[in-house]
């Protein structure tokens, strides 16, 4: 069976479904409507949706089929007129679960229920504990990475692609602490005072980039979601959402906290790439995103938002073409804007990252490790308010005192947010 392309919209009384079925007969449609469950069958197409609100089959439903476009349109009454259905753009989360994962996670929810996860508010001022050393045997048996630290053994099967994807030499046998130490040493070695000074004083091109306005700065407020921006998805993005396998994630509080921090890290790298290319991705885009993200390049696991921002700042001053701290500040502000615009905006950015990486061999492996899961997970969470508040708090704190070039340099950069 083929899952057809589809869109959902609504008015106060009806849920409106547009389903593209170009290769079927007009006389062979079957519909099933029962509460939150909707099924559509027209050989060879089959669509099953788990809806965010209840619909009814009461004789008021209407249907239309455009033969030229192969478009089936259906108006189904809402059980409660005037009710607003949330998340109709989150196409993956509406699809019924199907199939199994391409790379098995260590823990997976096998429930067939397609309910939105009820996520508790994060305490971003979580108390930190002193790191306790564990035996080598235990550590080597538990080296995990990927979304929510749920993967292991992936690179053992991909030795040839390893050096082209990540900078960790032995991810299966390297602890998180060892990966971090190696990352810091690599950054210290890569930092070039000459390049930094050149970009600091010969900054005409950088000033031009700082004037660029990414697409998320032009969004208008959403009429449906208070405090969020109106985001539309392209046909290609909708098609990719339909291809994802809908699933649930069993993350404990610590893993969920780390997943949020890694998301910020990835969005920072993406924001820099968009600004540095003025929105025109090029052959260097996969490298830039991967290299600037400690999560993607070093399988880093962060424990605080400040760690994320300091790591990103260091990497911007070490690796890309434009090594200027104004670009770091712009990327942080861009990321804050993305998060403040709501999860649909975050999802659109993740879909763009997914496209950039899947078109690059072998960077597409990072989609399987991180980005695909983020695209699905972000649709299921209730909000990004806790993260938005944390970013806003950090921006309001003033000097970013720990953000400076690697310690091997004699330079010290004092930074203030405008």
C-alpha cells in the first residue's frame, strides 16, 4: 500500500482533509470515521490518522474529487463545533505507527497508542553533581551516543566512513569525558591567532553577513497559536514528514535535558551556516553544520546551556571561514528567535538540516543518529517554553565571561551582548 500525500486544515465546524490519489478510480473510496481515528482506502492508497480531536460521521460530511489533479477533498464535522485541533501541521505524529527503526535504540516504546507525550517543565537550574569515575569495564560496555544517548555500535560497522563523519577516533571505546578532553585539545590545536585577527580587523564582508535577515526573522505571528509564528511547509518538507516512522521515546529526565541541550547546539550550527551563506546552501554546508556542532562532530553530551554556548563559540573561532565573535552572537540570537517562534519553526529548521545532510555522503549517517529522531520528537512535545525562557535568561545575563579562544592562545576576548 502507498501512503498518499495529504494536508489537513480546519474551520470552526469542520476538519478538512486534502488527499492526493492520482492513480485510483473515483468509485473505489472507503472511509472510516470514529472519534480520533480516521482511515481512508482507495487502491493502491491507504491512510490512517490518529487525530488531535474527535470527528463524527453524522451525514453532514462532504467530499469532492478533482479528477484532473487527483485530489480528494473531505470535510468531516467536528464532534464539538468550535473546537481547535492542535498540531495539524505535525504530519508524522498524525500517522499511525508503522514498521521498525533502521537503527535500533537501546530502549523503545512499543505501544501502538499515538498520544502526545505529556512532558513536564524542565528545571534549567538543575543541581550538578561531581563526576564519579566508573571502572573501565563498565564504561566500555556503556559507550552510547545519538539522540538521547540511545545508540551504540553504529560506527563499529562503518569504519571506512568514520573519519568523514565525526572527529572521534574510537567512539565505541571512548568515554564522554575522554571525548570532551579530545575535543578541547583539538580546538586548542586548530585555533589560529592570525586568522582570528584578520577577521577581527578586516571585517567588511562579515558586517555584510550580519545585516542578513534569515527567513525566521520575517515570520508573522500565528493566528492559531498564541506566542508562536505562522510557519508553512513546502511540498518536499511535507513529503519528508510522511516518510518518517512515527514513534515514542522513553527518555528519563536527564536524557531529555541533554536532548534539549544538543538540540540548541545543532540549531546554533545551522543558524551560523544560514547566515554565513546568506540562506544559499552550498557544498560546504554539511561540513559547516557538522563541524560547528560538538554534538554532531564529537558526539558530545552537554550538562548545561553555558557549556553548549561556550563550545559553539570556541568552534566558530577555530574552524569556519568567518571566525568572528559577532557571528557567534548573531547565531545565538538567531537560535533564540527560532525557539521563540515555536516548535513548527524548529521543525522546519530540522527538516532543512535533514535535507542538507542526506544529500551528502556520508554525512547522512548523522540523520539516522540524531536529526530524524529530533524531527519526530519535536512534533510530540507540548512546547518549547522552558528552553525559550532559558535562552532569554542567558542573553539577559550580560557578559559571556567563559567564551574565549582556546587556552593555547594568549588572546582573551571580552564579550558583551548588545
